[in-house]
C-alpha cells in the first residue's frame, strides 16, 4: 500500500517538475536572447532615395599656425649640399619620431640662413611661399613643403578602437565619418544620434552634438574636424536601460529557478 502511494507521488512530482520547469527554461532562454541581441547602427536614416546634397561647408578652410605648434619644413634646391643643410636643421623630435620646428612664444621658427621666421597666424601654404621668397637671395628655384607634425584628433567612447589620429601632410583634413572609420566605427552600445565634438576656440571649450542618422549633418560646420578636436561617441542610454531591465529579469528568473529546484530536491528526499 505504501509503495503505491509513493509511486503515485513520484509520478505526480515528475509531471509537476516538467510543467513547472519548461516555462521557466523558456523564459530564461528569451531573456538571454534579449540581452545578446544587437541593435543596428544607422547612418543617414532619413535618406529616402538617391539624391544630391549641396554642401554649405567651406572645403577650402586652412588651419592657422599657433604658438607651440610643430611644423616640418622640407626644402629642395638645385644643390644637394644646401638641401642637407636646410633639412638637417629640424632637430625637434615628437613622440612618434617625426622632426619639425617648434613655433616659439614669439610665433617664430628658426631656419638656417634666414634666422627667425614669423609663422604664427599664417597657413602652411602661406609659410611655404614666405620661406621660398626669403630664400630667393640665397638659392634659386627652391621648393618648400610644410606640414603640421603634432596635430591629432582624439576619438574615444563607444567605438571599437579608441585612439589618437595623427593628422598632417596628406591627411591634413579629416571629417567625423573618416575619424570614426579609423576608430573601427560605433559599437553596439554607442549612439550615433548623439556624437559629441569638443573643440577649443579662443581659449574656450565648445561642445557640439551631431546626429549621424540625419543627412543635415553633412552641412554642419562641425562635420569637418579641426586639429586637436575630440570626438566622443556617447552610449545609447535608452538601449542600455532596456538591456539592464532584461538582465535584471533574467537574474530574478534564474534565482527563482534555482530556489524551486532546491525545494523540489528537498521534497523528493522527504518523500523517500
């Protein structure tokens, strides 16, 4: 008689276990999928079809040289000896091993034969022309190429590869999309509708938010970066909050599942 009762209880327990555990396992599975699901990152989401955007941004903008800038000056003449003398004078080495001239507190650089050359407030193109003209009394047909050495763009936040991007020479101009691409792009936690640009202007820090789901960003004067700009990709707060809620629900369900399992084990032992 006792054996029959025990058998019925065991069968009932087995049925109860299957009925109870199956939904719980299914809920945990759905919760796990919700946490790991990745949200697509959209650029220019409001683009309806093929179109042409008339740029209102001045593409010919040239950065002006400031005190403490480091610029390289490469001089080519008809004399190899003169070339070696001029170009060997660049003795200031930056952290990445590049040579250049430091713009001193008076806005000058010191060049062989020319001495102090005032460069502050000029563009690189203007400096090249100025040096070429002043060298005219010493050498003929000089070719002068100048470039920034110490200019960088910082990209950090929710990107795959935060980094300092060196700009100068051929990569003197760079826009936000190019900088983000170099940094590996916006990651799954990032919000490309809220990309922050930090720029120093006349001793002040200026902050600008850009929305890269909107085509209008292409006409923003902030789309093309300036040397020493900072690009910060902020986290998607709404997406993060939703993920946190799912994770909390998953934790609660898992804890409940563990607790019920222990109770069933204890109940099973008591029956035995």
